[in-house]
């Protein structure tokens, strides 16, 4: 998506530790008109795939997942990062390692929302080493449902999480794939 | 909003401890067509108020806040519950007590996203004792911006957080106000 690349180049900020800060339009502050276009773009990429549900993990993937759900007119589910009083009954859970925070967390979804017949599109804002998506895949397949594919706003191609998933046969679509990111702020994209 | 009341009556579930579980359509699994209607309803309630930004706290308010932002065509900001590597530079922060989890947490927003000229609409999924909204009000007013009002999907009227805010002069609009909630599952609404 050309607009995503332009936004990254003009409004993104490279911070030490290979962090790409896009807080002004994607993460923390969200440009809602752009959010709507992102949702439509993802919906058009996966049109005709029989998607029945969109799944993400709280919290920064929720806005784009909601936009995709609205564009596809299917329910959106978000996995919670800790079991809370609002997740009751039988749950699906999986442990995910967070690269950003350097710790493990448990992602949880009520089992009643992921059913064997579901065809699930995974959505997230960032795809780096792929740990979050791999966790969501375990949850979906553990429920006997089908992973149709994954859509991310920004993929850090140099961390290869997306490539690992593609090698395993999953369809992964990213609105922009950052191939290199230098400390001087230079960003290049995968063609 | 009549549809919200009907959804609560038909799809909501009363759990011990005055918890209203609406995970099947609002919180955890979100009906995206309904989400779009909620956003439009809130946008129409605050039309003409000069709203420049929508503000919520992660994570269950993000979807409805994004929908409101899309309907109003203004940016949406979400406060994070812990300072992370993605929130850098000068921040606005405030300590909020969570009734659900029985602890305190710090809500954080990059100072660059809330500016003195902003007219901010606060949005959340639930309004109970009002602690979260009061925290957001402190952040907005601490930034020298103006609170236009607050919009919530479901207000627990019997916990009086909304009434306290109204008494202080804030405009608070809830799509449904639950007046009573019994352990046998009976729910009544404020007219």
C-alpha cells in the first residue's frame, strides 16, 4: 500500500533498538480516515476467501482489526493478554514471547468465539519475529478452525517472522514491508 | 440506543459481582456492523461540538473509539496502561484505580498528541464508577485541552460514576444506562 510507505517515510521515526515509531498515525494516535482505508485494503486482499472472523491480540492491533472487520462485515475478536474477570468459562490460551517487552505472556480467548467451522483472518499492526501471529495460529488451529491468512499494517522484513510463516504455507499480506532500517533514520522497503 | 438495550437483554449475561458480560458482541468478540452503528450514533450525539480528537484507554475501549473517530473523521488516541518502549519523549500520565482488577495503574499518552487547542471526546465501552474517565479528564485538562464530553457504550447507573461527572458539569452520553442488575439475570434500564 503506497500510502503506508509514504506515511512511514514522512511521519515514522526510527528509534534505537530497531523500533519504528509510528505513534502519530497508527499506534497511540490513529488517523481514522487512513484506518478506514487500511481496513478496506485488507478486505480487498482477502475478498472471496470466505473469512468468517477477524482475530487480533490486545491492544495495538484492535483498531486495525476492527476496521478490517467493518470492511468485511464479519465479527472481530481480540485475545486478551491476561485472564480477567471478563473472560469466563472454557478458554483457549497460549503463551507468547514478547520481543518488545522481553517477557512471556498468556493470550486468552473464550472458546465460544472460535468454532471449528470458522475461517479466521489474523490481523495485527506490526509483524516482526512473528511470535504473536504464531500464538494466534496455535489458538485458531487448536479450536479446529482454519487460518485463512494474516494481514499486518507494517512488517519488519529483516526480522523474518513473516517469511517463516510464508514458508509454512500461510498467506501473509503486509501493507508495507520494511527491509532495512538504519539508526540514521533511513528506511527501505521490500519491492 | 434501543439496539444496545436489546443486545444487553438478549445477549448479555449477569455474572456475580455486578459484572455484565457482553463479550459476544462488544467486548472480546465485537459485532462490527453494530460497532459501526455505535460509532455513528455517538458521532450524531456530538455533531457540531467541534470535536478534534477522540481519546480512550487501552484496550476494550479502542474498537468503539476507533469507530467514533471514523464516523467523526477525527484522530483517535488511546492511553497506554504502562509506559512502553513505544511511548517516548514527554508524556502525560495519571494514576487510575481499576475497580475490575482491584489495583492502580498508570495511564500514559505522548504529550505531542494532546494539544492546548484540542477539543476532546472521551470514549469507553463501560462507565461504572467513572475512575477511568476521571483519569482521562485529568490528562486532557492537564494538557490545556478541552473535554467536550464523554460517550460510553454501557453505563452502570447504579455505580454513579456517570452521575458524578454530570454533576461536575460534563456532558456524558451512554448508549444504554443499566439501572439495576440482579443475580437472577434481570436487567432494567434508566428511562
